[in-house]
C-alpha cells in the first residue's frame, strides 16, 4: 500500500464519520500506525497537519452559508474553495491535433512513457514531440492494462519506456511553483474534437482552490444549453489533473463522479484546498 492509498482510506473514513470529528489517534489506528507516524505521513502528503486539514474539510462553514439562505451550490463554491488560485503558478500551453494528425495515430512519433508516483498514487505519463499527451492515474496491479490503453490511444506511435522521464514530469506537475521554473510552461498535446478541446481549454481557466459546474462550463464555451455534452467532454479528458476536470461539481453541489475514482477526486480537491488555504494565509 502506497502513501496515497493510505490517505484515500482516511478520506473514505472521514466521508463516513466527519460529523464525529475523529481525532488523530483514531485516524492513525485505522491505518495501523502510531499517531506520530500518521501525523508525519499526512503532513508530508497534504503540506498541512491533520488537524488543519480536517478544519479545511469541515462542513461548518458550508452549513453557516446555508443558514444564511445560500444555495447548496453557492455554499460548496464558497466554503473555503473560491479564493484566488495561488498554489500552482502552472501555465499549460495546450495544443490539439490537426485532422491529419488525428488519423495518423502517432505515426512516426516516439512517445517517452513511464509510471511515476504522485500525491494521488501511481500515474502513467507519456510525452511526444509536441508535449505531454497522456496522464492517467493507475490503481495498484493495473499497470499492464494502463499501458495497453496507452498503446490503443496511440496505435502507430513507438513507445519508449522511461520511469526517470515520467518522474521528472510528475515532479514538475505536482510540486509547488517555488520548486520549479514557472516561467517555462508545460506543453500539452491532445487529440479531440474542436468542442472537446474548447471544454478542456476552459477547464484550464479554473484555478486551484476554485470549483465550477457543468452549467457554468457550458456558458464559458458559449454553449449554455449543452451542459450534458460538456459533461461528456469533461469525462473524456486525456490528461488527469493537468487539465483539472476534478474541479467540476454537479449543480446540486455534490462532488460527483470522476474518471479516476470519486475518492481520488475528493482527495485532490481537499489537497488543493488545504494547501491553497495555507498559501493564501502566508
């Protein structure tokens, strides 16, 4: 079990017991760790202490907003998650394929691909001549299936495996901007319809610590009646985390599903929210 799997267990437990405000010892016991080791594990993962993290997750603020007459959606959007995005000064240059490139399936391309660790478990990353073209989260034991899917997505490309290259890209994506040169934006390359690419570019405008809805995203791409089609495009995002489809919630305020698992979506939002709160308070 890697660190993310342990943290996911804690978040799943908090989903079921958040009203009980479980303490450090109780959470540590659920993982079979001492309070000291759990505190260190969690702080290393989240960048904040478990206590601070729990405060960021508490529903108290949302309940107060609801009592003031706000809708469930507005409460969710304003419960500590709508401040300016300062966590990652992450700029992504997103390019899309031409019709000819889409048909070629990566012919005459070499993709450097490999598995790397992230705060949210193992991920598979591939980079081609025009930028990062694949980023997915992979459950333990599913590496072979994930690699097969990558080959299916780029059937005519040559894949060269390099865990070192993947780890380098992962560090750039998932670390704080002070630790890398934020003036050199990441290059990303996607295959999709013109509508899908418009939706994915709109997602890049949703900053860390912020949330949006399918309806608001549809308005952002100039298609207010097309929330369902927008939802489909969001679900087909080929670059997990980098194109932040995890920041989209339902109109009811519910977190909703996620291509790479609902608990992982909750973990990413909580991780971003906690670190954003600390950064903005600094």
